[in-house]
C-alpha cells in the first residue's frame, strides 16, 4: 500500500528526486573516470538545475492544490511564472555566459525525465495502480 504525506503527496516525487540525484552522481563520476570533465560539468550543472526545478515545481503545485483561497492560488500561480522565468534566465546564463557543454547539460536535465520513467515503471511493475495515480 502507499503512504501519503500530510500534504497529500505520495512518496513517488521524493523518490524521483533521489533516483535523479543517484543517476546524476553515477553518470558524472563515470564521465570523470573517462576524463571527460567538460561533459561531466555540463551534466552535473544540467542535472542539478533539473532536480532543483522539479523540487520547486513539486512544492509549488502541492501548495496550489492545497490552497482553498483564490487569492492564494493566484499568488502561487504568479510564483510559478516567476520560477519559470528564473529557469529560463539560468538556462541562458549557463549556456551562453558560462558556456558549459550543451550536450552534457541536456543529458543532465534529462536525468529527471529518466527518473520519472524509472519510478513509473517501478510502480507499474509492482502492480500498484492506486499508488501510481496518487504519486506514490
């Protein structure tokens, strides 16, 4: 059976973050052992930005869903727009000014997508359709 937290979130989002960080660490260390430091740096920066974005989005969406007041929902929606803008600025800074490896960066951002797929597959194979629909 699934455990649901007080805020109504399941375990899956936190597990996705952990899996993404583990994948990111393994891939970055693997690239460093292959002496591919620029690629590893791009991967690490992209992955950390992706995980941070996922974490912030998860928290904002949970607060938005839990909110009963329209003004609070509007404020949270505004914060989400600001977050999206901040991610866009961070992408521009990292790729244009800092100039990390773009392929590594894209791979790092994709780590979150891979972690989502792994967690969804894990829940599906476990046969827990209720947990899958509730996020954990």
